[in-house]
C-alpha cells in the first residue's frame, strides 16, 4: 500500500475538516456548486466519483467474470443482507432512537426527517465506494463488479416500494431520473471507459503499459474520494457547526447499524465457507451505502437543508472512518477464511 492508502484515515479526517472550513468561509461558492445538477445529481460530485471509480474499472478482467457462476454463494449473501435485512434494521433503529430514546432532545418533525434520511441510506446499497473497499481488502474485482451490477438491477425495482413501505407513504415520489443518471454516471460510464482502456492496451500485447497506467491511476482514486468528502461536508458546514449535538445523535444509530450489519454478514460469510476475497467485498457492500444517491433523493424529497439531507451527510461522516476500521479488521482476520 502506498502513502495514500496507508494513511487514508488521516486524509479523510483532514478532508472533512477542510470541507467544513471552506463551507463556512465561502458558503456562496458551495451554493453555486450545489446548484450544478441534473435531476438532483450534482455534476461536480459525479465527476469526482468518476475519477475515484475509473482506475478500479481498468483493473477488471472481463474474461474472468464467467467464473463467478461457479461460486454463487457470495451473490446470495449480498442480496439477502442488502434487501431483506439492512433496510429494515436501519428503519427499526431510526424509529427506536428518534421516537423513543432521543424523544426528549429532538423535535418530532425533525425526528421524522432524520428517520427518513436513515431509511434512504438503508435502501441504497453501496455502488461506487465499494470498489475502493474491495481493493483495500484485496477482494476479487470481477466478483465485486458482478455483485454491484446485481444490486443496481434490484435497486431499480426495489428502491421505490421498500422506501414507500418504510417511510409509511404509499404515494412517495421516487426520482427515477436521479436513480438512473446516478447509475449511469457512477457505474456504467467509468466501466465502459475502463473496458476500452484495457482493451486498447491489451491489443498491443503490452502488459507492462497496463501495469504502468494502473500505478499512475491508483492515487487518483483516493483523490476522487477525498474531493467528494470535501464537497459534501462543505454543503452542510453551517448545520454541522451550528448543531453538533444533532450530528452526534444521528451518528449513534448509524454506527450501530454499520457495525451490526457487518457482524451479521461477516459471520454468515464464515458459516457459508466463502473465500476471503469474495467474503470481504460481499460484507462491505451490505455494510456501506450508496450515499451519493441517498443524498440526492433526500434533497429531492425534503430539500437541501432538511433533516433528511443532514442525516444522509452524517452517514458519510460515519461511514468513511467506520469502513476504514472494518477494512483493517478484515485484513487482520484473513486467516479465519
């Protein structure tokens, strides 16, 4: 691991701090950036995520994908955790904490928005960031791609009804355009670019050129991640500084959810006798969230400065350091598998 990957937790902490400082210093600039969107998908954030994902896609060897069918258990685990467990545990924790445990500290209207934000996080399994986590745990890149692709297909059909069920609103307006554009920008376009890049270099039978390109691109994945973190925290800087207590209250159930879902998935992976390079990304997909989509939908349904939008951004605050701790744990427990 290079200096970017080895000290990623330090760079993330600095990026969060920088995002808040810049958001307070130049709020008008961040407002302009926030308005650069198509179907509530922020174009600048999409560009940074594209930079983060493209190097991962170049590494994928499609000739190896045909072997995924020989071990379907990893896909089964991902589907069960993402669609039969995670959304409902997230909603249950939101209701428990904000309707009961934190009821004396939060206004009822705000509590419902925080719960809504948590639900949107729970119904949006990770699509982009999981390629970073998979790489850091030496996961099977081809298998990870298939897992993410299956989740995207399911998400198109399951996101609306599960969100409606858990939000308790039968006529919830789900921004399909946001969902489709997000998948195109965060998965399909970088995937096509990666495939074309790999095909071009392989046609020249120059494996060294491919390896050199990957070595040059690798740091840019982390740069894209850190730039995304800076922007998201810049958008919510004033709220984070003005109301730190609420940030802490939202973070508690989110952290419990993240570690709890990981524990369930990791133990299940061990029980299913999955290999480590399949178990690691399978568990991390279920643990992390498609926060870009969750933020976009929360803003679409409730507004940029709503409690729902704040909860999704707190999800980013919690997710990045927690996921790094899980990456560390996964790498230290490789001998379990």
